[in-house]
C-alpha cells in the first residue's frame, strides 16, 4: 500500500520528496491546498471518503501514515 501511494503522490506532486520526510505537515512541506489535492487523489484512486476527523497531522505527515489511514478507511 505504501509503495502504491508513494507512486501516486510522486507522480501528482513531483516537487515533494515523500520518501525523505515523516514530518510533511509539521515541517510545512504540505500546505492546505496540497493536502486537499492528496485527499482528492486518494479518494479517486481508492474509492474512499476521508472524513474531516481523519485530516490530522498523524495521517498526513508521512506515506506510512497515509497508507494506514487508507487501509483503515477501505475496510
């Protein structure tokens, strides 16, 4: 799952180094517009709905956090 999300987001947002950071939100690498784009990409690719309460730093700071959230919402 992590690899698939990494490939998707690297293609969609090539200017962001998703592999090297596990503090994407905390370090200000992801802004609100980028997070909205990530939500749209994951929603379309995986057919999930990301509720407001899941839009937290823990879920968006790293590919691992995103993968964990997607897996949870896919079940």
